[in-house]
C-alpha cells in the first residue's frame, strides 16, 4: 500500500480538509456525553429547567453541525478515493501498454484485466474507508480514553482488560485472512480466464460438442473460488460475534462496578452515564477498526498484484539516446539474428541474415514451427533479438523510439483483429484524418469494397469486437485495407491471405503490387502460390535460413523449398 500512496499526493489538500473535518466531528462526538452528564448532574438533579433548555439547545446545535461536517467529509473523502482509483487504473493501463509480448505472456490477459478492475476496486474501497474510519476511529478511541479517565480513573481500569482482548481477536483474524485473500484474487483470475476462453472460443466449443465440458470447468473454478471466499467470510463471521460478546460484557461490567461507586457516593449518576457513553465510543471505534481490518488484507493482496505490474520493467524499452535518422526509407535488414524465448532451452532463430528493399516483395516461407512469425515480430520490436541486429532504414530498431518505428510499419497480423466501432473507425486506426475516398481506395485494393458497399450502412456499419460480425476472409481484407490506409514505408503481412480463395488472393496480390511499388513488402505465407512471384524468397527450416532466391532459383538449389512446392502444386503447375 505504501508504494501506491504516491497516487494520493496530488490530492493532499483534500485529504487535509477531510482529516480536519473528521477531527472536528470526533471532538463534537466526545463533547456531547460531557454535556449530557452536566444536564443530569446540574440540571435534572437541581431542577434547573433553564439550564436544561439552554444546554440541550446547544447540544442540538452541535449535533446539527456534526451532521453537516459528516456530509462534507464523506463527500471529499469519496471524491479523493475515486480520483485515486482513476489514477491507479490509468497507471496500470499505461504500464501494460509498454509491455512487450514477453510480459503479456507472463501475466496473462485474464490476470491483467483482474488487476486493473477488481484489484484496483479493492484498494479504492480501502481508501474510501480509510479517509473516514481510519482517521475517525483512532481519534475517537484516544479521545474516549482521555474523557473516560476524566470521569473516573478507577473504573477506567476496565480498558486494560478490554482493549488487549479485542486486539488479540483482531490479530488472529488478520494473520489467517491475508493468505486467504491472496488465494481469492488468484482464483478470480482463474474465473476470468475460463470465461474469456469460453467466449473467445464459443464456436469451436459448440462445433466439438464441448459445452458440458466447459460448464464443468467453470463450475470447478467457481466452486473453488466460492469455497475460499466462504472460508474468509466464516473467519470474519466468527470475529463479529466475539467482538459483540466483549462489547456487551464490558457494558455489564461498567454498570455493575459503576453502580457500586454511585451507591457509595464516589461517582455521580451523570458521570456514570458519560463514562458508559465514552466506553461505548471506544468500543465502537474498535469495531469500526475491525471493519477496516476486514478490508485491509484483501486490499493488501490486491495492492501487491498492482505494484507487481507497475514495477515490472518491460524487456523492450525506448532508447535513452535515439539514433539520428539515416535518410534511408523502407530498407529492412537482418544481420546474423538469433532469438530465444524467455526460459526456452533452444533458440527459435539462429544466424538469420537477409535484407528487403523498397520496391521489392520479400517472401518468407517454411514449414510449421520454422520461426516465420517470430522472425517478422522482431521488426516492430514485439520482441528484441537475443543475438545479432534488425535494421530498419539502416538503424538498429533498438535505437529507435518505438512509436517512430511503428509509424514506418504497416503490420497485418496472422490473426486479423478488428475493434468495436464502425468499418471507417477500424480503417482510420493508423491514420485518423484519412478521407472517405482514401478508405474506399484501400478497400478496393484489398478486394473488400464490394462487400462493404453491400453492408447496410457502408463505411458506418458497426463492427463487433474482434470482428466476429464478419467472416474470416472479410476480416483479413479489412485488416489489409487498414494497413494500406496508413501508407507506411514497410508492409508486413503475416500469413494474411490464408482465409482468401485463390481467385481473390491473386487479384489482391496484383492490386498490391501496384499500390506498394515504392514500399518494402514482406510476406509470410503457407501457400506457395501466394509468394511465387516474389522478388526474393527466404526459406526457413528450424529457425535457420536454408535458401534465398527467386522461385525458379530455389527449385533448383533448395531441397526444403522444393519439398514445400511439390506438396502443394502439381508437376504442371510447377513447370
């Protein structure tokens, strides 16, 4: 929690105001029993009606002031807590935005969502209660002890028994609760993961008739979370009755010993009433603290998870001193590149060297698992190389700020993803000021104009999150159009034509040739027909380059490429 306290610094004036108002509230609460004792001792006992009315009216005024102060304190306390939650959520989101794929894989999507929603909410609730209960309870408790001692020192000896006893009960509960709350948050992550997987893969689940299996998975995760949450609730459910037993026994003890002191004349009845009120204030303050401590373990567990995200240093960072612009435009080069995933025993790429120039189409082909997608993910620095260098415009990508690097690249991923919004919103993702004419031109090149025109609202047709409202081929073509609207120096297509039929694929490639004639184009493809006309084909096998050349050259010189071609094309097509 201390590490998150920095997010409260901008609101220190509001916090000081809340503290001041709560201190005033506490003083007023402590003053009222004393006035009540004076009415009993000096007003009722002596039959002084004027004194009773005067003092009673003053008490009503103090009570009214107390209500106004309480409302103002709660308002500013809540406002500060909400602002704190907003800032923490923004900080977590910004931290996650800077993560590379390695950090995203380490935490997992479900866990990051939980940390930025449920965990932040837990800490925010602690701040809400903290700006009210944590400030008010100690002041009330200490003030109550002082005022009780003013009424009767000997009777105040009960505090030496009651407060340590309550402290022991609270301490035992807290020591058992913290590990349980950590488990609750971890199991909440698991619930989110199961639900997310179900919603994302609902078509596959139904196609393979696995609905009942997924229901069992969810029921198991849900039951696991429920059992752990019940343990926590049972723990605190036993604390509250124990506190109430102590509370009521203390009341009985005060009345018993206090009555005896009143009987012998050592104490006035008004003072006994005031002492009882102060003791109740002390015990209620402790009860409020217990309510607070119920929140503390869970909020502490959530705070640890939030801080873990905030303090994680991304493995891919912007350079402290960016390299100057080279003046070259669109040139990509791999120099003896090697890459190993974190924790992996063997490298995925070894000694990969080739270049791609503007005006050329460079294709990367290889069997499944040969490292094609990993290789092109190094260009926009989704990962950093572990050996060698990747150059864009003759500058190492590690020496270029990532936003500048990304601005040069139009990346179409293997799994085309569309955002919720309209068709136009998605196409303008890389160029917000693009005109409708530019959008229609990009759609025409991407062979998507026909089906977009057939949509009810054309460019303004809504697209569901992930693009689930369109087919796989339409989603790929819209993703390609999005990259074309950006008009970057380097186009990277990661198996982006796999959902297209051969006719559409051929038409799209012909249109791309003309549209990207001045740019560098790098294509990863499984289908040989997609890359046969490329200016340069790079063949990968188990992470190594085993051949570079044109289609005709590789048929003669590269056995791996020949096997790939023969597995897809007939002898007539090869000839």
